[in-house]
């Protein structure tokens, strides 16, 4: 059963039910402060989410986008390991639990533990989960823990670390990734889709592979990233539906937004990574589609799929940024 869509709808419903009484002005002020923190530097021992107002604003402002970014990463893991399913999940720095909602939408039954330093975030996350009607979320454990060097992790099948590394000092980041590598069978790390976010993902990727894990996604391989440092960055985009509450808090009018993010999935069990992945929005022109690819054997390259290639051309027109290439059953392009 693919529960992703019902889970996304349940998240929107839970947010609306619990946060609809939040005064828009108060929410907007809290969001402005959170954006400033999101773009700045936050000490490890100073939680970004300080009180109920902060947490409520954060939930409306960030949970839907974080959910969609993590969901995309989990979809890539499921594609690379379709027979694997976690029995246990640890959401590190999980805050109000957006990544845990994504995990609950990907598999039925994982026992989830959410760890975060901010008690108000854990409290609201517990409320949202309890109102979800989703057994895996309602039965989750929410525990206060300092995220960093002092964190002790129990063995777990799946660990998610979403939008957390930026809040840590370099030493705490390294210690956290090493701890996760030692505790989990599969690790999903997500950061903002900025050059800095990509740099943190590459640092985490290098530490995970050095610890013996293999990259399952988005990369087609576990070798060094072919992007020359400082010239570009690998990131993807997820479409996020905006509820009326979301639009009110963010001061926007569109029914959607696009969340840019970078991520890595690494595992201690065998997976089947894609042969190549589309790393930019495909360019559709008359009679042809231009695809920017990261490939297993040839590094970064551009390929042009023409109308003469029939089914492959039709598949290229339907291919999106972040998709595998060629599609299942398709022939490799020239």
C-alpha cells in the first residue's frame, strides 16, 4: 500500500486543526525570526524553536516542505531497494516530526523515535501525530536529546537527519554523521538546496562511505561526486501544496511552491542505484529534449533525445528533474 497521499492529506488536516487559531500577525513575526535563523548561524545549544508560538509557526511554515523533500528521498531509497522495509526508525533532530510523517507514508509499521533538543517542538509533534489517525505516528516515541557530539544512538534500521546539519557546529556535524553511520542500516540526510547545503551533504556522504556504507541515491555510484567544487551544486525540487493556513503564514497567494533541497541516501545492505539521474529541469524544444545527467560510468553529461527515438523521446518529455534515466524498460540513449 502506498500511503503517501493519505499521509500528506492527514498532515495538512492536522496542521489546520491544531494551528488555525494562531493569530496571523504573531505567526508572521515568528516566521520572520525563523527565516533569519534558517539563513544564519545557530549555536548547537540554542534551540531555534523556543516556545509554542515559534513551533506553531514553524509547523505551518516548514513541515509541508520538509515532508515533501524527505518523501522524495525515501522514494529514491524504495526504488533502489524495493524489497527492503524498516522495522525501526529514528528521526534525529526531528522537531515536529515532518520526516516521521514521510516515513509513515512510505512504509507501514516502523517503530519511530523522534529526538530533538526543543521540548516545545516535541510537544506539538506529539499532538500532531496523535491527531493523525496513522498508527505508526500515534505510537511514536518523542524524546528530548541534545543533537551533536554527546548524542548516543540505539541501533535502528532507518535514520533520518533532515535540515539539521546546518544548526550544528562542524565538530558536532561530523560526530552526528559518524554516530548515525554506526547505528543505522539506512541513512537519509536532507539539507537545503543551496551551495552550502550541498557542501554539507557531500561532507556527510564522504563520512558515510568512509564508514562502509554505499550510496543508494541520488547518485548512481558511491565514488566521488563529479561536480568540481565551487562550480555547481547538486540539488532537486519538490512541489509543495499550500493550504490556506500555509499561505496566510507565508504571506503568499499561489497554491503551491517549489522546495529546493539536496540529499543523500546510504545503506549497509545491497541496493540497485539508478544508471543515471536527471540533475536539472529537462529542456523541451521542438522535436528534442535536452537532459542533464549524472551517470554511473561517465560522470556528468548532457544527452539529447530526439523525436526519431520514438518511445524514448515520449518518455523524455514526461521525465522530471530528479528522475532516473532511462526509464524502466527503456533503452540507453546515445
